[in-house]
C-alpha cells in the first residue's frame, strides 16, 4: 500500500514525500481511512509504530477540507492531549512536518516553563492545540483556552497518562469538550481501566491494533560495546575499518558531536556527512541523497534531523551516544531491519550511559549482547553488571506476528537466552568475524 491509496490531498502527499516517507506503516494504513470517514478510533499502538502520523494526517486533511478559519481570536478546532512534554513537542514537530504545505497553525502547551510565550502564541490564532493536561487546565482556568469549538480530540498514550496519575485532569479536560466531536484514542496497552476510559468517551469506535514496538527490536540484531567516552571515536573508526559495514547511520546526541565525528572520519579517509538542524534544508537533502546513492558511507545524524529518514537497505545503525529516552533507541534501530529485513544495531555505552542502557533493555524486554572482545574496553570496574530484564506487560492485542503478518522468529528468545546469533551481512549471508565477538 502507498500513501496515494489513502486518498490524501496533494499538500499532505508532498509533505510526506519531503519527510522521506514512502509507504504507510500498518497503524497508518488501518487508522487513516477510518479517521477520514469521521469515525472514532480505538487504536492500540506504541510509540515507534508511526502512530503520530496515524492521527495527525487525517486531522490535518479533514480540517483543511473544511476550510480555514481566519482571525487572531479564532477558536481551536483540534486538541491533542499527551502525557509528557517530550511527547507533546514531538507531536508538534510531526504536525510541522505533515502540515508543512497547509496553512493550519498549531501550538504546543506544557508545564515547567513560563506560560508567556504559550499564551502569546495562543492569542495569535491557533487551529490545533497539542498539550499536556496540567498546563492546559491551568490556561483554561485563566481564560486563555476554550475547548467549546473542538471538533477533533486525540488522547495519546492513554495508558501512560493514567500511570502518571493524570486521570482526573484528563476527565476534567474531557468534560469541557463538545459532545459532538471525533475522538481518536491511542494507547500502547489496553488494561481494563484504560478500556473503561475509552468506552466512556468514544462513540462506536473502529478498533485497530498493531504489534508493539518491541517487535522492531526483535528483528534487529543488537550489540553493545562498553567504551569510555573519549575512546568512542577510536572504536567507531576501528569498526568501520575492520568490519563489513556497507552503510551506517550514526547517531550522536548533539549537532556539534555529529560535526566532530564527521571530521574525525574524514581524517581517516572514511566518507561521512552530517545531517542536523544547523544545516540548510538543501545541505540536508544533498547529504541524504549522497548516502542513499552510497556515495557517502556514513551519515551522522541527531534524532530530530533523522526523523523520517528512510534508507532502503540500511545495514547498520550505530548509536555513538545512547539516547536518554528509550523509545528513541527503538526509533533509531528501526531505521535498519525494515519490513522484516535483518539489520544490525551497534551501541556505544560510556560510564554515564549505563542507566540509559538499563531503561532501553527494560523497554525492549531483551538483554543486548555485550561485545567484550574489542580494543577499547571500558576500564575495569566502570562497566556495570547487567541487571535482570523483565518483559513489559504483554499488549492485549498482541498476536505473536510481526507487522507484515508473518510469524515472528525466535531470535529475541535466543538473545535473552544468551545464545549467540550468527552475524549477517546486508545480503543476509552470515558473516564470521573474530574481531567483533558478539558472545557474552
Ligand atoms: P511515532 O510512532 O509516531 O513516534 O513514529 C516513529 C518514527 O517513525 C518517527 O521518527 C516518524 O518520523 C517515523 N515514521 C512515521 N511514519 C512513517 C512512514 N510511513 N515511513 C517512514 N517513517 C515513518
């Protein structure tokens, strides 16, 4: 299925193309047609499945086709409620990307910062509000926001919202919404308390579900190297020089970090380019097309710049820095191993990143192989012993199949059982290497 099959309007098609999206993910293919019909949706999908576009695209399209309200004091017509500031910001960025060629305006509202910039934005005329519940209620109480003209309401990550104790705030917000509205309800899991909330606010919803994001992690071969911060550079060069790594997308935490890595690789004759927010759109596009055409072997990116990068046959993702948000790890490694293909994700973990690694392993429910036999091991005593991993609660919709419907293999089990999995090259052929020893 392609995005054309979903009958999306031209400016949205163009925006998706600009973002590098080719085909809808399963949650998008299931949700978008239903939402475009104006129906309520009960969707079971985790972060990393493409769920944001699954609600953002139909809302943008429906709002656009209804015509635009003008004026600074026009009322908001869509409300997206998210549990955390990070998620709200990410959703805002998604609306930026998918609504790039539309004239609808959105703003992101969250607590922990001064409200001044937010209220100023609101007063400039906003069509879509993306908010966390606390600050939203606060601004509603102060009279800056009214919800009586909301036509589209999204409750995102409902289970997390409840876990974080926001149930009463959420209910307070819902009470202010008009009864006549379209509601899209997203949750990673569907325990009874979440289902009860959904029942109370949805009208004859269409139910859709996709596999949890952890299945992405199960498709990708993963290994971690404990290495000191100041030796990451040497380890990266060593791996690129000695391993069969045809293409690598390397993630750094900062833009400066990305530039530094490119410089070091260049010095060693390894063709690399950086892609991050300080580069012009043209420079980013050029770097991306060089990488896609394999003129550049290594693309170094920050998370924001890498959103939507879709490179066919990407063999390796290298986490030069581990992300502090575990879902980001899954997003990153999901760049390789697309559509059931096998990919390899290598992560560097320094002294300060071990807590991130623990969180990541908890999210994916796997213990990642530790490569001990490499030339730059972290000094004795600095590498923490790995804690036991318990799998997250099973998703009620989970059916043991991957996104394209085929039965999942047992690779994840073999990983958690500490058995060794043969390394594979990009062609799928096993690679035998004494240099990178993925045994524990
Ligand atoms: P989400 O689950 O909404 O947080 O999305 C996870 C990641 O997948 C984000 O980085 C999106 O930019 C990316 N993404 C979403 N839909 C698609 C698509 N159809 N093709 C390629 N990337 C996508």
